[in-house]
């Protein structure tokens, strides 16, 4: 395939993406007027699915929630945690079980989504750069764990069959702006978080849990399959970025040795009690977790999690395989 044809194909795809994105008028953000926005400030995001793309989409929503002023708690293994207590995530819609589930998870609310059945595909930026695009979920809703009441919801029903995102993201600017407006109308008040965004990456900090300079962190091998390095290589790359940003980073292989010696969760000590034990043994304040997949064009989600509370210090996602843009975010002064 010659370069001229590639250029024309890229331009055509970019134009088609722009046209289809502009036609997407079915997005609806709805706030429940009977729900109290202020009663739900600390939330957990229920994984939208097991596939790497769905894990990445879940991470996009975690990042979005932080950017809106919510405090997000890592609860990736929600189902096993509730099963130990004889509960199911489906119980969150039951008013009698919801409060107990919220108490066990340590959150005020849960964000749940119905994933789009379409597989990820390649799209192009306005400059013709390829991106991995994940279709937006069909619907997403935030539930009050105390009442099982829907606080707000985002519906994209009409675009389930075809949703082309020029930005290569399931959470695009339109969703963010619509939610910001909806929350403002409902009187939502929260500390203004730091949020940084570029054409390829986005990073949101937790306004209520600032990351202390020089904090000691460890990195788990990333989840998901990819052709340009395994999960361990991605973790090492992200750890090197944090080291340059001033974090005190523990060697990943040493961390994995401690996990094995302490017989912690095979899932990488992501259960709350295992994470806390790992923090005590290794002297960690936080752990770095992530998902990555793709080849020469890739997609990732990275988050830094407090080992004692499970709360996120920050969350980021992007399509920058070298993490250059994300690294640049950490060099920017706070604003």
C-alpha cells in the first residue's frame, strides 16, 4: 500500500469519524431530582467487563469521576469480596441490601455500566494518527449505596450499534461537559481537582487525597494482553515515569517476591486486606495498577492506589505507548 493511498485513507476515516461523532445526538444525562448529590461523594466503579478494553473503559470513568470531584475507591474484585459476605453486586439495586454492600465496600455509591457489544477498532485523529477506539457504554448509572436510588445516569442507547469516537475514547468531552452541567444544576459542590488533558492522554488527581512528595510506592504487573511488551514491562515503564516525578519506587521484582512470601492474593494483592498487609511489610504507601493492550498503537489505564484505604490518588488513561505525554503532566506545576 503506497503512502499516498494511506494518507487518503487516513483523511477519509478522520472525516467519517468527525461526521459520525457530530451526528451523535442521542446522549442523555439525567439527574434524579429526588436524590441528594451531596450524599454520594466516595464511590467505587464496578468493572464493566473482564476484557482489557472494558477494563480500560472502567478506568476512563474512574478518571472522569475524579475530575468531577468524586473520591474513588479501588474495588476491582467486588464480586469475590461480596461473595465472602453472602452478597452479590446485584443486591445494590435492593434497598434492603444496598446499605450493607456500601458499608462492606467503604463507599457512598457505586458506578455501574452496561457495555457496548461492539469490539474496539482503529480510528484516526484529526492529524491522521491512528488510535484504538472503544465504543462508549450503552448506559452508565451512579447508585446511592444507602438507598439504592439512581443519582444520575448517562444513556447512549441509540448508538449501541455504531459509535465512532474521533478521540479514541469511550469517555469523550461531550460526556464530561454534560455531566459537569448536570451536577452544577443540582448544586454539586466539591473541591476543585487538578485535571490535565491532551489529544492522547488524560490525568485526574484526587482533590481530597493529595500525593505526598517522595511517597514510597510499588507497581503491579499490568493486566491485559498486548504485542509491544508484557504487563511487567508496562509496569516498569510506568514506575520509571514515577521515579522521575519524585516518587520513591520499590523494585517490582522485589515486590512480587514479597507477595509470594506473604502468600497474598494471587490477583496481585488487590483485596483491601492484602493490600494493607503488603503496605506494612514492604513499607509502601501506595501501589501502581494498570491495564494496557494493543501493538504499535496501544491503549492504557494507570492508577495509584492507597494501600490502607484503597482510595485513588490519581487516575490516567491514554493512547501514548511511550507515556511521554503522561510523564509531561507530572512535570507541570499544580493549578
